[in-house]
């Protein structure tokens, strides 16, 4: 029983800290529990118990003078001072937890009652939380992916399907000064995109197009199409159709750049649990290289170049050129 109970409570404590903004507050400097309780506007006695659980989990530490601080691990991954701040991931995972509570029903039914995208659409605040989490991931992954992306110097227009926050396109726009990007996603995922573009000095080079890529007409004569973290949200038949439409939207020698999580290329425990997440949230699954290659070949692309990112948890980049 402890096998289930202890990880559940440890996880609950860490997510709670994320929701309260506890790690961010401690990143300003050591604090007593009374100072911390005042700053977070929470009950001091309850906070004391939460801190004890977080210390046990290795997320905070206390000095002999009863002052609390973040552990090195927390400071590195869950504060604004970190190079990549995954705080938004804690807030999102607290939401995902409530979605996972439906797992037994999903397994009985064989699919979720409502897809994640429908939930995000209904509750805009949820859409913003999910995009924030994806942005944190992208801040981490974007430089690793961009290293493998080589566009011609004259490249002008990239379409970022399911691009959400748009950070991946912004990285490319910085690398290629003549490039502009269209971010195609559901309106619920585009709430922060233009603000972020402005903050990156790219206002005017990033535009948003709200829509469903399965039905929205795609722009033409594109130099590149990004499909990052999107194929695993579709059925195989939908991907086959989408690849064919992307093939038509690209100019000759244009590139389709996919980032995804492939069975066999990522750690097996992560893959198994990610597949269970996809079943619960969207009713889909991960796809392997042979499936991606088959859709690409049918759509007029050559052999896909394959780049596994390091570490393996960061996924794989596949690049196809239109013949
Ligand atoms: C896992 S997130 C990835 C976000 C971003 N590409 C990245 O890598 O950080 C998947 C995104 O695809 C979008 N998406 C899923 N299905 C879509 C569809 N049919 N049409 C447009 N966007 C879609 C979601 O709204 C979400 O923003």
C-alpha cells in the first residue's frame, strides 16, 4: 500500500508548492516559516507540515536557525532564476491529476469522454496554463531542436502547426532574419503568443491563425512546416491526411520538421506512461519511425533524417524534404 500512498502524497506536496508559488518565494532568499506564511497568505501550522514533507522529498532545506531555502534541484528547475523554469509544469500537472482521475472510465470506454483540446476550449484559463507549461518545455527543447534545423538563407515563411506559444518559431526567426512565421493552433492555445513575440523583439514577424489543422486551409509556397508535439494528438489516418496536405503546401525542397516522442527512442517507462496519458487526455498514442516514414513517403517526401535528442527524454527530430 505504501508503494502507492507515499508517491501520491509526495507528488501532492510538490504540486501544492507549485500552486502556492512557494519555490518562487524562497528563491528570493531564506525565510522563516512565519515570513513564508505571511508572504504566501497561508496557514502557518499547515505550511509547517507541508515544508516537512517537501524537505523529506528533497525539495527544500532548513538551517539550524529554522530558516527555509530551496534545494539545489528546486532552484535549478522550479524558480524564475533557473535557465529553464518548469514551475508552470507543476501548476499544469495539478490540473492533469484531476483528468487522470477518470482513467478507469477511459479504460472501460476505450477513449476519453472529452478530448483535452475540448476541455481547454471550454475553460480558457486551462488553455493558458497548458500553453505556459508547453512554453517551459519549449524553452528547454528549442535550442536542442534548432541545432538540427538548417533552412536555406532565402527562407521566408514557416508554418508552425500546433505552435501554441510560438517559441520554436521565434528561435528560428532569430536564426534566419528574413523569416516570418504563422502559428496555427486552437484559439485557446494562442493567448500569450503575440505578447511573447513582442518580448522577443519579433512583433510583425509572428502571426497567429486560429483553427484546426485537420480542416483549416494551409498557406502556400511554404519553406518549412513545423509539427512539434502534434502528431501524437492525432489518429494515424489524420496524420496521413495532414502530411499529404503539408506536402502540397510546401515549395519544392521545402522541409517538414517533426518533433515527437518515438517508441524505442525514449526511455521505455516514460513511453509507456506517456501512452497512457495520451489515451486519457486525447485518445491517441505515440507513433514509431516506420509510421512517420510511411506518411512522409506517401506525401512526396524523401527518407527522413532522424536526430535523437540528448537526453533521450527530450524526444526525436525528423526532417523530410519535399521531392
Ligand atoms: C503538445 S502541444 C505542443 C505545443 C508546441 N508545438 C511545442 O512543441 O511546444 C500540442 C499543441 O498542438 C495543438 N493541436 C493539437 N491538435 C491540433 C489540431 N488539430 N489543430 C491545431 N492545433 C492542434 C494543441 O492545441 C497544442 O497547442
